[in-house]
C-alpha cells in the first residue's frame, strides 16, 4: 500500500478487536420510525468512484446523508470507509495521485467541482481523526485556532467562543483550569473531545468522524458516544466505526461497505436486526471482518 498515513496504520492494529455476535440496538434510533425520503439530505453522493493512482478504491458509491442524523459507516478493514468520507471534504487533494469522480452535492453545489473554496468547505465539513491530534499548543489555542483562521473577532469574543465550544464538547469542566496547558497533556479521551471542540468552534454543518474512539479507553468512549448523540441536534454526523455496538448505539442510519461498494444502506435498526444482504449479515454476526 502506497503512502499509508499513521491513522491508517493504527487502524490496522485496531481491526483485531473481536466482534461479539449479538447486538443490542437502542429502541430510540430515529431511523426506525421516520420516513427517510421525507427528510432533508445534507449531502447527496452520486456514483462516487475513487482512485489511488490507477488503483480504484471506491465503485459507484451513492448515499444520502440526512441532516441532523448520525450515519454510521461500517465494513471490514480496507473496504473504503476512510476513503469514502475523506472525499466529503476533499482532504485527499493533499495527495497528487488521488482522484474522485462522480458527484457529492452539498448546499446546492458539487463539492468535487474545481470552483469550490476548500478552506470554507473544510470549515463547514469538519473532520475528527482516529488518533486524537491536538495541535502542539495550549488547550485554549487549539480551539481558538479554527476561529482565528476563519473569523476576525475581539479577544473577549474569542474567549467566549472557545468556552462555548468546550462546553458543547462536554469537556469544559475538565479543562476550565487547564486552558493554558498543552493540549497533548490531556488524556486520550479528553484530547479527542478537544479536537471535536476545535472542529465545532468553526461552526461547521457536518462532522466526519473516522473511528474516533478506537484509540480511547471505555470511559472516554462512553463520553464521546454521549457527546455524538447530543451533537446531532445541531450537526450532521458521519461516523466510521469498526465497533458494531457503537454503530448500533449511536447511529440512525448505517451503510455497510465491502470492497469499495456500498452493499447495503438503511435504518440502523433494520441493518442490525434484519439485513437484506447475506454479506451484511455475515459481517454483523462476526463471521468475517
Ligand atoms: N494512500 C493510499 N494509497 C493507495 N491505496 C490506498 C491508500 N489508502 C488506502 N488505500 C487502499 O484503498 C482501499 C480502501 O482503504 P481505506 O479507505 O483506508 O479502508 P478502511 O478505512 O475501510 O479500512 C484499500 O484497498 C487500501 O489499501
Ligand atoms: Mg479507515
């Protein structure tokens, strides 16, 4: 594999997690009770293909990401989960040989078109990576970073916005007295919530989370899952996870990927209790992956 990132390398290790065969799906997942077609889409993906050089990694992906819902992306290692969500904010444009074809409609425009302002796109579609990655600066400056990049504001406005973002990321109480300490001195779970605060300070519409809990202990994971459920009232969330209980606990809709294709997409309750495709069933019952 050419040019794997540290994130992707860590992921390969995390895929060793054993998947228990039975899954409890929380009853209150909205996808169970609402009319999907009536909901507004935040992002519409149409026939997305993706290439690493000549190697095709995604094939004809089409999916509707609904506003203010959590959409989980699941599937075995290497099936294209990260590649798929990294297309949404064009982060792949950092690499010269990576190319996406098709349409990703967001706020009336195809974000794959050349006219898109990438800085603005990445503010509006924020990303949380697998390995918590605070910048090498203080807790305060980590959150202020995004704000300073996108907005001009007074010092007191800045501090208010930082405090607000930390509160909305459920970490304020833990860092209120550590604002001038280095961000990377926090625990892993706190660092991840700090990164979420950094993303939401910029007032995004969408949060992409690529296995945000796979490097975090169970207590930290529970806090992040709780936070995801709170954040969906304001943001649209796309959550890549190899932890199927997590997908069942926090998502409304689930997409199952296999070998670069979306095999099945639907309400999380349906995917986990009564999948239409044999491959989906084999994966969620732990027979491969
Ligand atoms: N930088 C890269 N260069 C070439 N191939 C890559 C690169 N990153 C990922 N791939 C390939 O693309 C496919 C999908 O990978 P990825 O999106 O990372 O899967 P997942 O996130 O589901 O584990 C895999 O076959 C992987 O080997
Ligand atoms: Mg991945």
